[in-house]
C-alpha cells in the first residue's frame, strides 16, 4: 500500500504538469488531465495488451479525427494508480486490479473506478501460448472437477461452506479416499496467490497445511511427485510437465465443469479466466467523459470485439466476450 501511494504521488505531480501544458484535443474535455503537452491521450496498463490497444486506437481515430494516443504500458499494476492520479484516460488490466489499488483509488477519488470487461485473456494448454491460471493434480488422480466453492473450502481455512481436508470429501474413492489433501501453490506474499485468495477464494486465509513454494515450476514439480497433491498455478508459458493434469472447474454447483481450453473460455465458462478489464474514473450519477465513453463503447462494439478476436492466436491468446457477458458489460454504459 505504501508503494502504491508513493507511485500515486509521482503520477499526481506528472498529471498536474501535463494538464497545465495540454493543448486542445477535439475528442477530449479541454481540462482533461490525461492529455499530454502535445495533445496526445495517455493510456496506461498491461504491456501484453499492446497489439489490442494499438488496433483499438487506430479504429477510434477513424471516427474521432485528431485523436492521438500515447500508450505507456508498464504492467497492469500501473493502471489504477495512473487512473487515480488522472494521468491516464483508461487503465488497461489483464485480470482485475488489486484490492490495495482499488482502495487507494477510492481514497483519492471518493468513489470506485468503473470496471468494464471487454474480453478474455488466455486459454490452453497449447503450443506457443500461455496457459492461464489453473488447478493441477497428479496425472493419476481421478478427481472429475471442482466448483469454486469447493476450491475455496479446500485451499482456505474458515470457508463459509466448510473446510475440506480429505479426498473423500470431494467424492474421490479408492486409494485417495481416506488420504489428506496436500495443498501447493506460490507463497502468500502479496502477488498471485494473495490476489487469488482475496478475489476468488473468499478472502479467507490459506489452510494451515498449504505449502507455499518459490515459483510455479516448483509447484508443478511437487504435484507431479505427489499423488495426493493439488495446486493452483499462475500463468505458465509452456505446456505443463508430464505427470500432472488440469482439473476442470465450475462457477457453481450444478453447472458443468469447464477446462481452460479455447471453446470453454470463449463461452465465459471457465471460472479462473482473467478478463481484459478497462478501468475508467467515472463518478456515479455524473455524465461520463465523452472520449472515455466512446472508447469503451468501441471496445464493446461488434467492431471492437472483432479486433480482440484478431489476437486469439498470439502468445497470450485474447478472445471476445460471450453473448451474455457482452450484454452485461454494454449495459454498464447506458445512461
């Protein structure tokens, strides 16, 4: 949090200087702090989204003559601090902003940032592409799948639905039935595992027997060597090693289990799929900045979704929203 606030202080100073020197831009309010001294529109966020952002910018300029952009893509962690300081028109994040960044934005702006999901990031396993966050077990484990409620009960302590400690509680019989589940993952040090625990596992602490390891390679190796092991693993840049397999997940009981493959991610069915999230500093019950609204509307338009689909085969693998998710996100922009 201290580091976030320090970054905010720097960005506030920068954005203030930008606002003083900003030249008029026909597509933005004249007092917009995200305008650079040459009139370009600053955009901050994740570098993995660079090709998508460039394509959206080019399409936006077709209907907004004079609009020029200055992407500053140093990572998802920079998006909310820049937005809070007024140094960016839109914050581009793969996944979700962290809770500390969301709280810091609200502390400065006295309202939450508007979050608009415009696509999905990652699917696999596939050659030449990154596999998004997933749950892994030993290759011999017969576990058919998990609901997100079960995942929370398994990995955390004090889950409202109750803690899960043995494989039999997950319906696994045979040699696994009476054995205790061995939990692996990255260390709970404020990075991936912490964010996942807070955003997807109910915010409860990890179970006492959760073993935090240095990196995902060590986590996968541990599961490959442990028939009773299970792990939640962050993005991996290659197919998982032999001896492990991905566990399909369901968002709720009664829904079919889904793997992180292209078909299921495209349907919005895989619960751990990171979204492509665009954040805007839009105070509730006030008119939205017209430039920002038009940009978000473009990203959610049929043309914008087609742009995202162009990058389905790149390393990260971006996919447009499902019909239901697209409808829900478009509704957020209605007056």
